[in-house]
C-alpha cells in the first residue's frame, strides 16, 4: 500500500514538472517573439523618420541656345547635334516667302562646336502670316517651307532644305561631300528619317536647272549677235552705192578731107576737073 502511494506521488510530481517546464518554454518563446516585434517596429520608425539619402548624380549641362528663347504656338524648339565634323559659325533660317537668308542667329564670335548639342528656337509668326496671305490669294492650302543655311569656319556653306519643324524634336546634322542632311526620329511616325537621298535629289535638280539657264543665256547671246549682224547687213544693203565720177573725154573735131585740100591747091584743077585745060 505504501509502495503504491509512493509511486503515485512520484507520478504526480513528474506530471507537475512537465507542466511547469512547458509553461516556461511558452513564456520564453513569447518573450523572444515580443522582442523581435519591438525591434521591427523600432527599425520601421527609424526608417520613416530618418531622411532618405540617395547617391549623388551629376546634373546634365545646360545646352546653349541658337536664336531667342520663347514660348508660343508659332515657336519651334529643336535640339540639334553638330555631327558635321566642322565648326559652325552661322545659322540662318529662311521661309518660302523670303528671297534671301536673314541675319546670323549665332552671336558674334560664337561657335557651334563639333559634336556639341544646342537648342534652336525659331519664331515662325511672320512665315505663317505670309503663308496665310498667299493661301488666300491662290485659294490653295499651302504649307510654309523652311531652309536652314549653315556657315562653317572654313567659310563654306550648306543648306538643309524643307526642315521639318513640326515633325522633329531632336536631330543630328551630318555632312558628306559638302552635302548637309538630317537624321532624326519622326514625331508622327516614330520611325527614323534620313534626308540624305532627298538632299541629293534637290542638289542634282538645282545643278540641272543651273546648266539649262547657262545654256539659255549662251543661246540668247548667240541670237542677239546674229540679229545684230543681220541688222548691220540690212543697213549696209539699203545704202545706195555711190556712182563713180570721171571726166568725159573731149570730142575731137572731124578729120579734114585730104582730097578737098588737094583740089583747092591744085592750079590745074578747075571747072574741067582732073582733065585740065590742056588735056
């Protein structure tokens, strides 16, 4: 009986120890979880309150301007990259209503260097106004055409014809065999455009037209010369030729009749004739 009671007591004590041990484990796990949560909250709070620090970045250099910076519906803004291999000392824009290029848009002694990028500002107010006037006069829908003339440091020039102000935001200017052309991404089609072939066709057309003008000038000079020669010939033909003057020879008196003289001087002649008085 005592053995049974002793065994029972030992079992109760073991069970109690297991219970206490389990409680101690739970308390320890709970304490660790609470500590981790507190650390996370503290970290989050620190991140929210601490100022954000980013790696320093270099500011992009401010691009120089060609023309006068302005804003408006008639103001075009294009970023140009000088990939011509030459220094550009002059930029001038002419619209289709103008016969000559206006003054240089670069300031004096300013140079648009090789591989440099600049922002071109062009005010098309006057061009659009002139175009509207021409359109009203012709009753046809017209679009202004713009030509940019570039002057290089070696005093040579090149032109960019039909410059697409309305369809370009950024363009490269290139030069090959003294032929300037553009490479850019079209705003409307989102495709790359290269104007080299178009510029070549325009150059060939201009050369042919110039040759025809020279030939026409030569023909006109020849025609004028021939007309002048014909006029001189006609004038000479209409002038009467002068009649040569000469002195008419004096008329000689008729020769005397020798027989009459002989008859008059012959003493033997008389009314009887040659027979004489004594014959």
